[in-house]
C-alpha cells in the first residue's frame, strides 16, 4: 500500500501531469494552487474530459471540466501508462495570425553564413507544415527505465523550429487530410529520434556495464574466498575429496559468471505515443547565398507566432545548422560540427555522400 502523497509529492505529481499534458499538445496555464489546461480534442476524448479543464487535487464535485491530479486518478494513470495506449494522432490548423513580411525580412537580414555572403530577396506568404512527435521508450536489463524522446521538425524541408514552437501552438480545427510526408524527411525525423533515444539510453547502458563488471568481480572474489578456505582446511581432507571440492567451486563459479550477461542484457522498446501535424501561415524570404563564383537561392522561413526563423537542417547530418557553412561545389548548407573549418578548400560531407 502506498501512503498518501506528501505536499511535495503532490507538487511533483502536478508538475508531471502539466508536463505530460503539454507533451500531448495541451496549453497549460500554471497557477500556484491550481492550473488550467486546454487539451487537444483527441487528448480530451482519450481522457474523457472537456477540452478546457482545471487541474485539481480535490476529489469532490468532479465533473468533466476538472482533471483530478492524484495518484490513482484515471487521467494520471492514463498519462503514466501511455506506453500501453494507442498513439494520439492530431492534424490541425491552428488559428494564428500570419507573420508580417517586414519582420521576416528583418530576421532574414540577420542570417549569416560562416564562409559566404547572403543577399536578401523577395518575401512571400506561404504555409508551413510541422510535425511534433513523441516516442516513449522502455529499457530493461537488471532494472527498468523509461522515458520519452520528441522531435519537432518542418515537414517540407526538415528545418528545425524554435524549441517547443509546435507545442506552444494553440489547437485548431482538425485537417480533413493529414499532409503527405516526404520519405526523405520521414527518414530524417526517424534518425533524429534514434539519436535522441541513443542519447537518453547511453548513460543507462554505462550504468548497466558498470554493475555487470561489479557483479562479475564480486562473483570471482566470492569463489576465490571459498577456494582459499579450502586451502586452509586441506589437512583435514584427503586429496581426492579436495580435488572434487575444487572442481565443484570452479564449475559453480563459471555457471554463475555465464548467467551474468543474460541478466544485464539491455532490451529497448520504443513506440510513438503522440504525433501532431499542423499547418500554419508562414512568410518565406529568399536569400541568395554567394560563395566564390557560385550562388544558390535558399528560403528562410518565419512561421506564425514564431520569434525566430526556422533553422536549416544540415545537409550532411540533419542536425540544426544555425551557423552554417556552404560548400564550394553545390553550396550545401553544412553545420559547424560537420564542417569545423570552412575557410579555404574543404571536403563537403554532403557532396561526399552524394546528396
Ligand atoms: Zn551536420
Ligand atoms: Zn557539398
């Protein structure tokens, strides 16, 4: 039986619920004593709540406009157990004002490349399509670990948006059709999540490797002590019985050592729990990037209600390339880690991959 959570636990539980709701695309207004949330309709129906709810720790008068936040409450259990649920899929068009051309232009003028000049061209109104997706993972070895990794990318060119941009967009009317995802972008999104997953699991793997080594060392030490005890008492036993005892110690030690790898083998499972595709107004501003005798036209994008431009995806690794360099041959946009020295002649990893 678990005891009633203390007030600290309650605060932590409320923070967990607020964060979890936000991860599902809810807008949460955090208050000191109580919070309010606007839930995406799919989440509201999954939780059997209204779209606008008060997050409360009181249990009386619980209507569908309240989301009870205590251990064991159905909504909390749902959020805790989302691994076992069907993923929430939302495609919507938030009702947000189109960005202004002069704002997009002012931001485009500040774009710099590490080894090229950029000349700002025309701006035009457009739309932008973003994906925000969350995958939950479970890693099991001698212990069980779980967590979530998320990705938020533009689905037209894979650009990275400002942190939590998509999560902050208010829910809008559902789209009748989910926009098609370019397979190249889909594989980039997948690679992005895989990298995040590996990043999350690496310290767990290191801990498992450490405990595995410690257990092997302890096992060897234990049987070495048994062996030493045998040596100390050898005068009492005849040599044949002693040899049999020694063989038994070695056999038992080896059997124990053979069991260790299985116990510490890491099994990782992950699955989508939430994905939201949304279409918002955007302003595209052309940039003519000039490097030596070549030039390339690229588009910078300011999405509705964003404070900064989308960050290009590196054409080599897919990571964000805020301080990009461009290559001589094809003016590929390459991030700083992929092109640490971009002066003079350098080997472009994107050209090298045949991109
Ligand atoms: Zn890169
Ligand atoms: Zn290149």
